[in-house]
């Protein structure tokens, strides 16, 4: 009678030893980690693989020492050159050169730009900061685009000046940066710098749309020659959800404004 082959059993002590070896630097499990950890690297705290120690950058499967130039500091980014210039300096050919900040400006550490920005009330012009000329009835803004000023409410920009807005009867001031600076009240439409009353025909109602006639017909009516005419729904038909037309019920078909069997 043949003997049954027995499966090798790993002792509890051996399992503990394998777990301890997995935590030792330089010892890498085959699962998910190919090869040994390079010098100046460590296992990732989360996930698989390894990462370079602070001050080193992963290049060609190894960790190269980051040479930080003067007036710069290390970053934790895994991309780029591993360092950034201090405020008031900008990268030029691998070094940090002092930024020439013009009068009425301040230094920035933004990754792009010239390394400085003009202060409030000044605008950049030919690598300098010139004072913004704020016209009467306007105020200075702190934006990097536009003219550097805006007109106060009730005025609009015309040829670098702020001109008073003439609001017509049945109109009101608008805060919109475009348009006439005013809008008409409900029930009126802007026509030739004035607000004309919207004439709603019988069986119609006002709409809030800024285009079109300014009114629509009630349900069961449709527009004919600027009037609201009642719909005549034939037999075997129903009023459509739009309220301005009708449809034939199945299996009837429309023919000569009637619903007939096909």
C-alpha cells in the first residue's frame, strides 16, 4: 500500500521571521516590487514600490542627489528639478537670479511671469508700473486685465471717461457691464433708446424673454397676424402639450385639417 504524500507545513515561528524580513530595508518581496531598493530610497508608506528620500530625485531607476542652488529651497514634488527659487528670485539657466522689481511693484513666487506684480492703482507697461489714471465717477480696481478702473453705478464707460446713463421712462439701472446700462421694466421693451409698452392681444400673456414679441398666446390659441386665434380641434383629435396645435389620435391620420382613418 503506497504512502500518502504529506504537504510541508510552515511553522508559526517561520511565518513571523518572514514578516520581519519584509520590513528590513533592502529586502523586497517579489510581489509588485521588481529588484532591490536603490540607495537613498525607501519603501512607500502606502502602495507598492519605493520612493527617494528627501533631497533626492528619481532618475533612471536610481535616486540622484538634488543640488539646490543659492537662494532656493527643496520641494516635495516628484517632478521638475526638485527645488524652487525664493521669493524675489527666479530660475535662469539652473540658478536663481534676483528679480529686478520696479517701483510701485512687489515680488511674487509664481511659476510663470516676470517675478513681480504692480501694486494697486498701478498697471504694467514696458516692464514698469505706471499709475492708473482714474477718471471722474470711477474707482480703481486690482485686476491684471482691463483698464484698471470701473465706472460707479449710474455711469458707463465712453472713450476713457464715465458718462451718466440716461435711463428712459419705465426703465431702471442695470449692473451689467455690457449693453446700454439700463433695462426696461416688465411689460416694456427697449426700442430706440426708450421703453415701449408691450401690447398683449386678448387671450395672450406677457413673457420674460428679452427677444421676440414679448408675449405668447394662452393654451388653445395660436398666433395669427399678431393676434391670438382659438384653435379648432377636429373630431378624433386632441390638443398638443404645446397648447398651440393639435394632433390626431391613433389610428387616425391628419388629412385636410381633419382626422380620418388610413
